[in-house]
C-alpha cells in the first residue's frame, strides 16, 4: 500500500538557499512517494522550477539546485500516483500563469469530487494540462482570486468547493500559503528555522534541516506567510476531524510527530495491545522491516517474548524493481528481504507486520521464515483487516484486491502459510494514539467514511499523456 505524496515549503525573509532546504526536506519525505518530484522557487517574484520522474536524489544535483536561484520562497513535492500515471506528466509543483501573475501548487491527498469539479470547469471551457487535483485546485483558486482580492482568501473560499483530502502548498510571487482540508485527513505541520517559516507533511523533515516544530496546521485552516509574518484564517472546520489513522500505522516515518502523537510510540502501543488481544507461546518476536519493527518491539515488551532480528532488508532496491504482476511482486519480496536462518531456525516465531493488503508480501515472508527453518510462524498484524477501499489518496482501488475480502479468517491464515493469525481490533487501533489532538479516519477497516464518498473510485477516467518540461516562467 502506498501513500500519494509529501510536500515541503519555505518562506525565508533572507532568501538564502531555499532550494537546498526544500531538497533536504523532500529527501526526508521520500518514503511518501518515489515516482516523481519537483521544486519551484520564487526569485523576487520570478519563478524557476524543475520537476521530473524519479527520486529527489535522481532528479536534483548541485547544478540544478543552483539554477533554481536563491529566492525567498520555495515549494517542493514528492509523488506516488495511486492512479498509475507516475513520472514526469503529473509531477508537481505545477506552475501556472493567470490574470494576477504566477502560482506554484502542490498537493497531498485526493479529492472525492474531482470528476464533478472537472466536468463543471470544462463546461465553462476550462482547459487542463494534467489530470492532477493540484491543477483543479489551482484553477479554482485562480477564479476565486479574481473575486476575492487575496490569494489566501481565494484558497479559503475554494474550500467550499473542494471535498476529500488535501494538504496544499501554494506559492505566489511574494507569499507562501498552506491549507489543510476541513477533516485534516492528511498531515501538515508548521516549523521555523532562523528567520524562515517551513511547512511539511511530516515533522521528520524539520529535524533534517534543523528546524523547530511550531505547531500542526489545523484542519480547515489556511496559513499565509509573507514579509509581515504569519496570518491564519480558520476557513472551514468539519464537526469532527479525521486524520488518516494509517499515518500512524504505516505511512509516516516513526520519528515524526502528528497532531501531538509520536508515530513510533503509536506503533509500539499498537504492538502492546496486539499482544494482549492475541497472545501466543513463542520463542522470538520479529518485525517486518521497516514499519512492522516498532509494533514488534511493543509486542515483545508486553508478552515478555524476546525481540530479535529475523529478517534482513536489502536497502538498495531502486524504482527499476517496481513491478506489476503477482509473480514479479513475489520475486521482489525475496530480493528485498531475506530470513536470518541463524536467528529463526528451530524457533517458534511471532511475525509482526503493519497490515495485509493484497497478501503478497506476508505470504512470501512466512515462506522465507519456513525455508530458513522456523518451527512455527504466528502472524500478528498491528491493524484490523483491510476490507474497504481508500478514497483519500492511497492506492487501494477496489475491495476485490484486498485479501481479507477474498478469504475468511481461517482461509487467509492458511493462504499465508501461518500457524495462527491475529489482527489488532478496531477498538485497539482507535486507542493507539492517546496523545493525538484529533479525530481519525479508519474507514478502510470499518467502512465508516468521514464524508460521503462515491460508489467506486473511477481511476482511469482522465488519463491524458501530456509532456511537461521544466524551465523558467
Ligand atoms: S480510508 Fe484508511 S487509508 Fe484511507 S484515509 Fe481513511 S484510514 Fe487512511
């Protein structure tokens, strides 16, 4: 399962090396998307930008960063496209010109009314270059800006039209604007470094550049940063916020803190609750790298069974290995992970992972442990069965692709090749983030979506193949 995107922005009164700061911030957010990335810089109101398919390390080097200039404002984006249109075509930030000048826009999330919005705008003769939500948002803001007088008010007004998940960064020639949807489905935090304001999808990006965390941007809040400082508009708040609970389970980095809750501690607590709900006699607890490790530590702490490394990860698998068929995906697991025979041979293993989505990874890992001599393998999952699709910016397109929908519990355990299988309960997952000052979305486990969603996700409706090149504007 994959997250769609990560965003990072900076407003610097001194304008020193903003592109480098965004580069470092995006590197820390790389786990949120590896298909494409981009950075746009405002140099005294003149925009320069580069966006390409590939990781931050692939796309940018010293020369390309210096070509972006030493501006005052910059925004950047890393992308994974759940619609399968990765690469350069839908890379962000999008840079557009309209009646009031230039805008650079990047977004994390997915609009649930994207097709209605687009159809409505196209009826008004709008022409789109991409099929991204970022372009739709930019178009709506540009229209609102003509009526409202400021870009931040235009963003606040645009919220009346946008439904679903969006954490957005907008760069105008002299302002940086950050906005989070009224439910706060995707995270967005505010930080400070010296005289500069920074905004990022996760706080781990602040640590990377030495910035201090200031606060989370609230659901429904629009923040404007310019030479006068920070101005906040509480634009549109829902009755209850709904941060994606899977951010704690899997998407975010363990060293991030979301809405007051450490991701690492949430995962550890999930493992503890899992041990209470599904105890088993065993010799060793192993976590599936990387996101299963913290929950495995929690399981070991609570159960008293020693924690150990049972799987070794190959860190050097690049994008070239992103595979699309079941057979290729199975092979990929063996290339990415190997079982440590010296640790698992003859032992009863508790294998802790964060989730089972299609089941490919878990089945292959159980097989690897058995081939390495494990006597028993007891699979423990630190989230409930994944049975509903996500409409908010991840790549779960249909119920049918979810293993927990295809098989009953016993059949699933057998298909995995496990001796026993235990999932964290819904009550359990709702308890993993006690410090978080927010409500949660847990719809992929419960079907209780925080807003009305379409009957299905029409993924391929717009699949334009438009070439976009970097440059100056
Ligand atoms: S449906 Fe699941 S993955 Fe999607 S936003 Fe809600 S909790 Fe997160």
